[in-house]
């Protein structure tokens, strides 16, 4: 069974640009979570999507947004990139309110 | 709000020996889940073990076991027969049962297994 996949592996952008990160959950999982792992800040919850709806949001500005598609894959968009957005972005999936399984992450570098 | 505390930033253990990683948490909830995740240098976050708060029995997965003390809000991970492949960062995480199912992580502990 395939695990959670994320693309791209690495992404380099400049300040002010937009970044789009993608995540495909484990087959059968309906929930997708996004986390940011930045140096010195640890792992922080960003967004939770379930059945196509945004269910919960962490303490991040509105320029962090996303969506979940009918096939349960998800996209995270970060607008007006700032230097401090440089981080590893991890996606996780679960079936209902259960254990979350993580993808390999996307390393975003903002120059 | 829930908090998770891992007070030891790093630990080292000799191969084949046993090591215990500490974690405490704070919550007013009664039903929740606790996890230990491992993040090796590859950065892939891997589930090590899970504990449901309503279960009194401590979870065990092969060489990994937990000591869950609900009243003390303590959740430590014991790794037996440590292997070089256990070298990684270990995160303790908390999740409410029900609708607010985000994970709250501790800061992590870097474990080094010495040959």
C-alpha cells in the first residue's frame, strides 16, 4: 500500500512569490493535515481538511490557504512569501479521528 | 490549550542498551491519544507507537514500549536493545479524540545510538 506522497521534494522561491505544495493521502484516508517544521519553531499545525472541507486552522496568517479535492488529495498555497516561510512542510493523512501518517515533506526555501 | 513538554534536548545510548525518553503533557480533556514519532535524518516522520488514554495497559511495539501515567500526565518511551537505526529525533505528540484532531508536538529529543 502506497504511503502519503508529497510534491515537489524541494521548492525554491523568492520573496513575494506564491508557492503551491501538493499531497496525496493514503488510499482510503479522507483527512489531510498540513504542518510546518521551521528551524527553532518546532512542528506547528497549519490546516486540516476532511471530506473536502477545511475543519481546523492553526495560528497562521490568511496567506496560508489550501483545499482538498474530490479524490482527497490536497494543495497548500502560500502567497506573498516571506523569508520566515522557509521550512519543511509535512502532510499527514488519516481515516477519521485516528492516527496520522506522514509524507516525506516538501522543503520550501524562500530567498 | 494542550501543551507537550520534552525537557531533554538530546540523549546518547550504547548500541544494544536500553534508553528512556521522557514526555509530559497538560490537558483538561479526559479522552485523547498520545504518540511517539521518529524523524531520522531523511526527515520522514514515522509513527513509533500510539496510546489511547482510556486504556490502562501500556502500549508495546516490538522493542518500543511506553510508560503511560495518566494522573501524572507522563508518557515516556522505552527503547530496548537500541540499534544504530534508532538514531533520530523523537517527538512526543498529543491529539484530542473527536473533532479537534490536530497533533500538538513537543520540541523533540535527538537520540544518538553509539556503536
